[in-house]
C-alpha cells in the first residue's frame, strides 16, 4: 500500500507552547504514516503528560516519531509540533508508557529497585535494490515498492521495479534515578547494586545472560526486584 508522508508546513521559528519549545512540522491534525507500520511508535496521537525538570507540566496529544527521534504533539490549532529542547523534559507519560530523554528518546520497559530498563529503536532505510523473483525479505523489515523516498530532508527518485527497505533495530539501556542511561551491561549492574555484586555475577554467569537480548534482560530485572 502506497502511503505518502505529507509535510504541509515547515517553520524555522521556535515556538513556546505550554512551556515546550517547539517547531511546527505539520499543519494537518492527522499526519500520515510513511509506511504500513509507520514512523510513529503508536498508531495515533494519544493523550499524555509532559513533566519538565523545573517542576511544571502540561497535558497534550503526543506520539513519538521513531525515524527522526522526536517527540511530537498537537497544539490547540491542530498543528503537529516537535519538542525542540527535550533536555528540559524530565519525562513524558503517554499510552501507558514513559519516555525519558538522554541524548535521544528512550522508552521504559521495566524498573527494579530504582534501576530502569529502557530501549531505543533505530530505523535504517537501505539503498534501493532491484526486485527479482527470487528475492526474500526478512521478517523485521518493512518493504514497499515506491516511486520515491525521503531522507536527510531530501527527496530521491527511484526507477521502476525497485524496493525501499526499512529495518528496525532495538538497543537496550540501563538507567538510574537521575535519568542517566548507558548501554545495558553487567558493569552497570555491579556498580548499581554494590552490596550484591557476588549475587548478580553468579546470576549472570549461571543464566549466560546476553545483555543484547530482551528476554535475558527481563530475567535480570526480575532477579533485581527481589534484591534487598
């Protein structure tokens, strides 16, 4: 299914909307998704609350744009805007999920004793490939025949019979009560639970924990929850 990404209005001037610096991206209240699975985390904008580091907060309609790593929201005029200074945001709650910002937006998966497990999804668009009858597509890729694709603010034309491939990769992070995140790894756990280093080391070794696999990380979080 061919779906067009409509960008109707781009404004270079920063705006202040309920304390959030923002830039107008769309003048349509329902910006379209660029692929079937979309560039947005959720299928539609949903009611959420943004809490700023200065203690103020606002309730708006939010959605997270994965492709641009931007938090978008809709203002009272129906314009879609992007938070231009996300470092001023403590967190955003929407659709049952919490998002933090630390050199990019991260979505919370689980918490344990103040430890936070979060992930960031990165989308990568491949160079066009020639369509053949023997071509196979991986299950984690969204592939569509398109006459053009956009990237880095530019529009690129494609010749007939070409495919555009969008791949998604998840990266996992551990965070602390100060909302500082680093790539999920054993050394962070040992530093965070200083008094239980031996227990954590034994658990990781026994379970052959792979810190790049979500299932293993969830087991680690479950173990950490029962630590005193």
